[in-house]
């Protein structure tokens, strides 16, 4: 028993898959099936990075909604909310920068002057 599945690809992705299938001497459907069943999905992001990205996306959506609201009701009524949202965004970006900052080890075991 088999089941058909419809998958949509962007034109560049579709062309890249066709090229890879041709190089592997496979039909496109065979290549996709074998890749899906024998391939391994690797995530390049850890849970903390994903959480930060979701927070930023949520805040961007909130900012868009507040912008629409300010056009409807006037900027002064939404100014406090926008300023608070930007403050929170700045704090998240600061935390992200601190988390991704990795100091370089000093060469030859010398301590660097931090003054």
C-alpha cells in the first residue's frame, strides 16, 4: 500500500533537487524518498537560540500591532507601550550578545591587561 504526498518547493530548491537527482542517477521522486528516509535532520540552533528568536518574532508582531494602533488612535496613546517594547528588545539583544560572546584565549599563557 502506498500513499501519495504533495510537497511544494521554491523554484531554486526544485532545480537544486533535480540537479542532485540527476547526478545520483535517480528520478526526482526516488531521490527525495531516499533522502527523506536515509537522511538525518540536523538542527543548527539550540533551545536557547530558538527561544530568543521566538521572543523577538513575538515582539516584532507586537510592534507592528502597536504601529497600526498608533495610526488609528494617535501616537501619544501608544508611545509608552512602544518605548517599553523597545526597552525589552534592547535587554534581550544585550542578553543574546552576552551569551554569544566567547573571549579568545590569550596566547602563550600571558594575562592580558584589561585596564
